[in-house]
């Protein structure tokens, strides 16, 4: 009778136990009651429950202490690596190469907990106070308790997983919100790289407690350089080459450090995140340790990669914006220079009785220093000027304005005693004294007397104009060195030719003969002469237009590099 009552009490206890743990989803509560119930019944002072360690990068046969009694509470969460036997119940002696932790803490009896053939945990028990082995009835009791508990353990694990997923989803939603806000901030500050970096630093500090940040970039460069660093880091060629080998995010620890990683580690850098653009890593963001000393998780790194990508895009945009503003500045300067150049060229050509003349200047994409002028000195005398200033841009235009001003000033003093040789020497001295040594001017000028047809000239290193005659041609090369090369002591020879009826004088700059085609071949003087010869009988305008047409046909598909300037003078037959 007493035995029946004991069995009934035991059955009632099991029912109450089952109701208690199966109506609760708290894994700590469930595992704690399993240990208390079994350890109390068996008079065992040490016990713990292990579950599979499913964390990323965990080694095989790795288990986590999920609950424990009779051992240090700090051991909760500790990972244990041991290959347990396949049997559902075994003792310590049956484990090959057991973890020293098990033996050191006195665990001797092990029961696997199954839920529908799925291992959900391992119960580890120390020795009984009596030092006796577990008998058959005790074994049945433990097995019964574990069978009753298995559904509750499984449900608690699923609940924990759902909770973890919900927390992860909430965290990801918060991260997406943060990324959205950061994206707006980065995009609104793309003109200011310092603000972008500051936003990135605040984001790292707010989300991860990270203070240290170093950014390497090779934007528009073959080698990496430092965009941002508050550390004393000097990047040499070898370190830059090592940076080029970083292709994916990596954690830096203090083992097997390369020179670069050692340098970064010494500067409190813990994480490297490379950012690719067009399948090339052009930016590497180096992030310091968390202030709370915890390690970066995979989720952390993924979120950081998103933040860093946004910031790097904005940094690249800021660099592009700097390039754009610099380009605008240069273009504005070129436009000013171009306007200066155009203002110095004659707006209209004077009429010379008995002569037909035409002139053009076709500027290249960059401002050059071509200058031409035709100035009426008297009813029968005209000055012809053509020059090419070395270099391009505003400096060339300024130098061109100097020569134009000087020419006009001297020609205002023109009379029958005008000494073109002496004035040319003075022009050379003026240019030499007002320019740097690498600046010079090829210069040609001459005086045409329409009443006699005589043309008196000096060629200071310029492309020799060509006088085309019915029976041949003559180049106008008398003169001397180009202007601005030497201070004084240059002798300029005077040349004189007589322009007869139907003869054509062509003055040009090197943009004509040095125009190139797609094969890098120059137009050259022979093609120029052939073009004039083919149109010798036509007006100066037609001759000039045909020269330009021949140049365009020759150089089709290539960019005009230099200004093209031409003056064509033809003596009328009537």
C-alpha cells in the first residue's frame, strides 16, 4: 500500500514538473529546474547542461555551457570542445581526449537529451555525495526527467531563436534607418570632405564606440595616399604595395603581423575594410578598437561596410567636385584669356588699293598665343604682323598683349625715317626684360608699299611666309633670332621682295603646318604650297578657305591642338 502511495506521489510530482517547465519558454528557467530536480533527487553537488555551439566559425564538436549549478557562474557561456561518444549515456572514462575542464571540475556522468532524434543538449553531472554509481532506478528517473524536459528545451530554443531573429530584424531596421539618415547627411555635404569624415567618425563612435579612423585612397593615383588620419602614420612605397594586397575585410590581431598591419595595430587599428570601385580596391578604411573592448561580429562588419561605402562614395564625390571646381576655374581663366586674345586681333581689315587680302584665326580648345595684325600707316603703306607666343593660357595671352601694345606704340611713330631693324631690336629687349627665360615669341613683320609693290620685312624666328609666283615661290626668311631669347647684341637682317601682279603672299603660324592626322603625320609645308598652287588664280579668300579645308580634311577625327592663323595677300591683276 505504501509503495503505491509513493509511486502516486512520484507520478504527481512528474506531472507538476512537466506542467511547470512546459508552460515556460525561458531556457534558463527550464534548464535550472532540470538541474535542481535531478541533482536534488540524486544528491549531486555539480551539474551543467551543454548545447551545440552554432556560432559562426565555431570549431567542430564545440558546445556552450547554457546552465550550471555548483560551479562558478562566470563559466556560463564558456565554449567546450570535446568529441563525445555516440551512446546516449556514458561516463568520463568513455570519452577519448576529453576537455580538461570536465575532469578538473569533477564531471563524471553524461546524458544526451533528445527531442525526436534531435540532440538538444547534454546533461553533465558530478559524482554523488555517496560516491556510488548511478543505479538502474536512478538512471530511469533521469531518463524520464530528460524525456519530459526535451520538448520544453526544444521550444525554448526555438523561442530564443525567434527572439534573436526579431532582435536581429529590429537591429537591421534600426541600421537601415541609420544608413538612410547617414546617406542624406553624406549627400548633403558632398562638397566638404572634412564634414564627410567627421560624420563618419561620429557614426562610428555612436554605433560602435570607435574613436580611431584612418582612410587610405588611390583616387587618381597609382599609389595609396592618406586622406584622413589623426595618427603619426607615414605611408611609403612598400606599405602602399602591401595595402594593394588587401581585398576583403579583415580583423588585425597581434599574431603574424606584416609591417603594415604592425604599424596599424600599434596605432590602435583593429579592422580593415577595403572598398571597390569598378572592380578595383581604391579606398581602404581602417577602424580602431571598440571602447568596450568587445570584438567586431560579422553583423558589425556588414553594417560597417555599408556605412563606409556610403562615406567613401561621398568622399569620392567630394574629390570629383574639387576637380570640377578646379576645372571651372581653369576654364574661366581660359575664357578670359581667349577674350583678351580676340580683343587684340583686328576687328576688320583695312583696304589696300590694288591688293586683295584676307585673314583668319581659328583658336584651339586651349588658348594659344597667336597674334596677327594689318595696320594702315598711310594711304599707300601698311604694316603686316604675325607672331606666335610660346606656351598657352593666360600667360601667353598676357605676353601677346605686350607685343601687340609695343607694335602699335612704335608704329604710331612711323614716318619716312622709321627704322624697322632698330625697332625690332627694341621689341626683343622689351620682351626679354618682361618675361621669364622659357618665354619667347616667333615674330614676323613687314611694311608693304602699295605704290611700288615693295615689301620690306624682318623675320624673327617665325615660320617664313611664302611668296607664290607664276614660275615658283620664295620664302621670306631674312631676319634673326626670335624675340625674348637674348637681351641684346642680336642683329636683324632686313629683307625686301617685290610683289607683282597676281602673286600671292601667305603668312601663317605653325598651327597650319603642324596640324596632325590620326597617324600623327604633320600637314607640313609641301601640302600648304600645293593647296595654294592649286588655287593660285582665285581670290585671297578662296585661297585661304581652301587651305583651311585641306587642313580639316587632313586632320579629320583629331583634335586641333594649336591655333591656326593665316594671312593671304594677293596683288590684283587690274
